[in-house]
C-alpha cells in the first residue's frame, strides 16, 4: 500500500498539482476528480484509443489509496490528501526539478557547522542531529543523485544515437561529451562545496569523546558514517566518467576517421574525373578547386664564414691537485669527532635525566666530572649543558633553576659555573 501502481501514483501527482495551483479549494476534491485523473493518466500511458478501465477497477484502486494517500470525509463526501501523499509528491517534485546548486550546499554546510559549534551539551548535540542535520541530509543526497541521473541519461542517449539511421550522430555524441564535461565540473564543484564537512566531522569526533550517553553516541556515529558515504558516491561518479568518456572519444575517432576517408576518396575521384591536361602538359583543376603553390624559390643569403684559427686561444697547462695523506686523515677526523661528541652528550644526558627522575641534582657535579674526563677540555661539557637547556624548553616537566653564585672547579681554579639544579616536576 505504501507503493502504489504507476497509474494510481501518477493520478495522485496530478491531483497534488491541481491543489498546488489552487484548482481545488480548502484543499478538498470530489470522487469524480479522482476518476478524471485516473482516466487522464490511463490515456497517457496506454493511448487514447485504449479500452476504458472498468468502474470496479477504479473503485478498488481508490479503496487501496485510502490507506496512506487519500482521506475521505463522509459528511461532506469529499476527499483530501494525507500527509504521506503530500510528502510522496513533494519528493517526486524535488527529484524532477533537480536543482543543482553547489553554492547553496556550501552555505548550508557553513550554517550547520556554525550551529554545531554552538552546541555545548549532549542534549543540544542530539537536538542538532534531528532538527538541523536531518533536514540537510536529503538535500545533499539529492544533489549527488542528480549527477548520477545525468550520467544515466547520457549513456541512454549514446545507445539511442548509435542505433539511429541517417542521423547527425557526430553532433549528438559531441553534445553528450560536452554534457559529461559539465557533469565532471559539477562533481568538482560539489566536492569543493563540502569543504566544511571535515570541520563538522572533527567537531562530531570531539563531541563523541565527551559523550557519556550511549544513545547519543550512536546518533553521532551514524551522522559521521554519512559523510564517507557521500564521498564514496562522488568517487564512483568520477570513475564512471573515466570509463565512459575515453570510450566515447575513441568512438568519435572511429567515426571521424571513416567520414574523413570517404570524403578524401570522393575528392580524389572528383579531381581525376574533372581535371584536364593543358597543351603545355600541366594539370588544370576544375574551376571551383583552388590551386596552391607547393614550391617557392629560396633566397640565397651571403654567409660570412668565421674561421677558428684567426685568433687561436693559448692553451694553459692543467693544474694538478695533490692530496697529502696527513691532510686527508685530518679532514676525516672532524666528522668522526663530531659524531663521537654527539654520542657522548647523549650518554651524559641519559645519566643526568635518570638521576633527576629520582630527585633534585646539581648540574655542576656532572659538568666538572665531564671536564675531568676530558682533561680540562670544556667543549663536551658545554655542549651537554646547552643540550640540557634546550631539552627543558621542549619537555615542560623538566625544571632547571639557576642560582646567584658561582661554583669553582677544585683542580681548575679559573673554571667556574653558575649553580644549577635539575628536577622533574611531579
């Protein structure tokens, strides 16, 4: 009962159209109007000369429509459309109109993203799904379905064009190819109109992490599954275009080549039969064939030769570079020392941070220990101090405090470091 026969469904659409333009007041109509609509649709489907439907068949059909489509008032003996019938007709109307407007879709995406951003509670998010998103969802699907129907219609026209005899098939196929290019452009526009979808999905993911209600969480997850479905459908449209257009253009080439060969063959036959040989043994083409000059005398330019031996370039001896073994070894030691210092710095940092995880430590003890190990060389100790300070800027838990007085090395009186304590914030 939810899906009427084509005859009954089209009759309901005809009545809905009359109500929309104001032909029925209030809006209610008599039973005779239903019979008239059924007869009109029957003529369009089966032809004017078809046998008239029986009265009891119409009565049975009207009786079935009263379940979901028609409401009957026994007092006034008038019919009206139920809510399901109106929704049925409006949905068909939207599909038939097929209003493709990616700019409007982009505005709607921005609007629902802004409304979702304002939702602060779980209840508001759930209300947003039912009042805002569900109202927008059919419009988005309708745009994508519109593109698919355009492709189906183009494929149907291609098949019909190849079966027509004595028809301008090249012009038909060329217009179809241009239409497919337009569909691809519309698909790209629609894809760009969904830029806000990523932001909506990110906000929904954040709300999902904060949601404690399982029912609301399921609603959010259902909304998030809708966007990959739309993206998947747009990708399918691209794939269909990628399959159709190359084959269509290959078919173009085949038809054009055949037409070109026929035209060349006819042109050559025309030249052979209509051309004449003059007294001076030259071919004269027919009057309506233009003669093209295929040879022109070339101009002789004066060429001034440039001799390479007038001003010869004096050759210079090639300088040889001799590499001493000692110098080569010294250059190789530099990167090796750099790597060794980095490795040693990492080892000292690991040791210092391990001790700092247990409690407060004084960096001066480690600094002087490194100097002792390097026999007074402060390069490794300085690099370790710099690496430790730099690490504290990246790891906020690592705390370094610098005091107001210096600590001197017992064996190197001229070497001192500011008092530094290291600890991990718990």
